[in-house]
């Protein structure tokens, strides 16, 4: 078994899904704060229903989340008890720049993350920071229309300069945008995009994608200049597309679906758009606002490593009858058809550990850069026993199978993998549904969908299992 000795085992969270304290410490409002719980959630995340402020009829899970803002010392201590080498978290843009592009950063926000990073280092935990995890500042949506506008690049770089300058001695690993391809699937959540009547949604999305890609490239360069030794990655919502049958039309459909997502990473990792993307844009009548300076910036700001989330593989069909019959698969953001070979989670997400190995090999074949799995896990309902224990064998089983696949990819395929930060080491708000009931954690948080609960933390069976996995560097995966 050959996982490297310095393999970065750990867990990943996002500010908006766990911090809460949305209006404390001088923090400004961002997209995630106005995405409500309930039936309006999807239309708002998709940019179809406009919501730029909170109202009394809705509840907003991000406002309190699991209150990590006030519990981070306790939570990081629990991560340390499991032996974490790495903690992936995101900085909330509006804690640092409440209006998104303020000239002077908010000291209270800066001080919060200073203290959080110190707490990590106290236990030898390396922070891995996502610069933007689904939180476009509302003020910038009002001012510019979010990432539809080129001026967002300048605002993002101001934010980067503030955090790179402040944390250069505390943070070595950075990711520019969480799941950058989510912009195509959930445009408001991914990039603060609201569609106006008469706009071509595809054109708007690709224009925004281009600005994010340029911003990412410029941030990579800035990071390298300001923080020698820093490593900056891109982040893809990954999961290989399988053709539903071996019909050539299904094969092509799967390749095209993969390309929708690789579009971003091709640009971030290779520094230029792939040839097929240019042709696709031409056919769709899309004019990318790509200047010669942008091209030079993209070329000069390629990422150091490829990070990605993996929950499941995906399956597509080119056959309209099949599409009508099988409809969308469980993950509403990605669509597709059911894979008859796979079981699904309680939320309908296909469970496919072998697909992780396939996805990793596709990514490495394509980019030849080190990989980093920065999200993987199982959202499930947990039952608390009368004595307070939680027997989450289903979670252990899911993670064991995926870690096995990761080890195979290293051992048998020889892929360089920097680390594995599973998603949601502590229960937190679900991004897609806003629920608390969809739990990922090794640590249980006493809070329900309606917001009731003491917020008390407790250890599930999986907590002790993961601790052993880390202690043995993946040698012992039994429970
Ligand atoms: C990814 C996001 C995370 C996280 C995860 C699980 O798309 O980067 O923020 O939430 O998915 O998804 P969910 O919370 O919808 O179960």
C-alpha cells in the first residue's frame, strides 16, 4: 500500500453551510443568505426566481447553520481528535469585503479567520481554503448583475489581495472557485446570475464562466507572486458520464456531457479553451468577451493541481424515449438518466465507488497534474439511540468503498493524489436542499430541518472508524 506519508487526510466544509452568524462581525449579505428552505429553493438557485433580500415568509438555513462561527474551537478540536492533517474550509467573501469590493477590508472578519487558522495550526492541521464557495456578494449583484459583468474580476482580485496578504504565512493551499462548473447548473448559487427577460441563458452563463476563468487565472498568478510556495487548484464537481447503452449516439452524448464540465478545467489547467469549445460557441451564436489580454492571463495562470468533488458517476442517453421514461436521476443539479447497475442514496444519488477510480484516471489522463479529492461522502438520515450513540454503518460502508477505490488509483494506476478531505465531517446544511436531515458528518449536530435543537455536538460510530483510517494511513479500513 502506497499512500504517501504526507497524505492530507481530513474533511471539508463551506462557510455558508456551517458558520451561521450571517449578520455578525460586520458581514455583508451574499447569495447563500437569501436562498430559502422549501419549494422556492431550486428556482432561486437556478436564477429563475429573483430573491435579493430575505422576507418573512421564508426561512433561510444559512443564517444560523450549525453556528460554527461560535463553535469553531470545539469543532476543530474534534477534527484534531480524529487525526485530521487538513481542514478544507471557505472564507466568506462578505466577512472580508461586506460590499464585495470595499477598499478597506473588514478587520473583524479578517481576525475571525486568523483565529480559526491558528486553531488549526495548534493541532498541526493544514488549512485548505476555498476562496469562493457559492457566495457572490449581493451588493455586487445589485451593482453589476453578478458574474455577468467583467468588473467582477476586479472585485474578486481585491478580495484575493486582502486574504493573500493577511494569511500568506498561515495558508499554503488554495482553491479559486468551488465547483466552478456549477455555474451551468445552478447559476444564481454558482455565480449570482439572475436571468432577465430576453436574455439568452446559455450566452449569459458562458460569458460569466469566462470572467470566472480569467479571475481564477489572475488569482493564481497573484498567489504565486504574493506567497512563494503556495499551491493553487481549480475545483470541479466531477463524476464521469456513462453512456446508457453502447449505441454510438449515447457514447457521443456522454462525451459531450463530460465536455460541459471539462470546459472549465481545460481552461484552468491548460491555459486555453479547447478547440471544440470555440466551435460549439460559434454554432450556438455565442460571442465570448475574450480579449488577447485575457488569453495571456489564462496562459500565465494555470493551476498547480486539480481538485474535485465526487459523489457519484452520471449516466446519459441520446434516446428521447429513454429520457422520457427514466427522467432526471436523483441529483437535480445534473439531470441524466438512472444507471440500472447502481444503487442510490436516500436522496437518489447513485453510489459508484468504482466510478471514483474511473473519474480520477480520466482527470489525470487529461491534465497530468496532481489530484486532490476535496469532497466525497454520503448524505443520509441518522438515528440517535436512547443512549446518544449513532450507528452509521451505511456511511462507513460508503466511505470505505470510495477510499478503497482511491487507494487502487494510487497503488495500481500510479496516480499522484495529494489528499482526501471528505465532505461534511460535521453535519451541516445541505447545499441542494437546505436540509439538516441530510447528514454527512462523523460528528452529529443536534438540529433539525425546522431549526430546533441544542446545536450540541456528538461522535457517531464513523468518527472512530475514520480516526483509525487516518492513524493507519488507509491501511486499516475495517470497523
Ligand atoms: C457540493 C458542494 C457542497 C456540498 C455537497 C453535497 O456540490 O460543493 O457545498 O453541499 O455538494 O451536496 P448536498 O449538500 O446538496 O447534499
